[in-house]
């Protein structure tokens, strides 16, 4: 993943009004920013699915590395993500 770009279907997650994470269109790649270093964005990311704005998030890469090996992987699992074939997955109910 290169740089975040303004694209239909992409989401920017804010933490205290600062960009913390960028979910690329298709919900497969995530890029975190300095404001997101503590993982404060994780609940907001999960709320995209829980509130019905996105049907499913299937993260294959976070900050250029496989999602399952990311420093945020355990916190994402705690928020409801599960290990899937391609990475970490959160599905709506």
C-alpha cells in the first residue's frame, strides 16, 4: 500500500480529532498514523461493521505487513476480529 488517497469506499478513523487509521477501499488494507499508535482507533474501526456501514472487514495487511502478525492483531481479536484464511476478519450480524 502506498499513501492514503481520497477514494470512494475508503474510511479515515479519527482518534481525538486526529487521523489514526486509514481503511483502504475494499476493507483489506489498513494504514495507521502516529495518532493511532496506541490502538485507540480499533473500537471505531469495528463500529463500521457493528453499525452496518460496512458488511465485512477482511484485513490482509496492516502497515504493509500481514495482519495476523501486526502489533495490533491481539487488540483487533479482542474487538471481535477472528483469524480467517486471508487475515483478520470481522463480519456483521
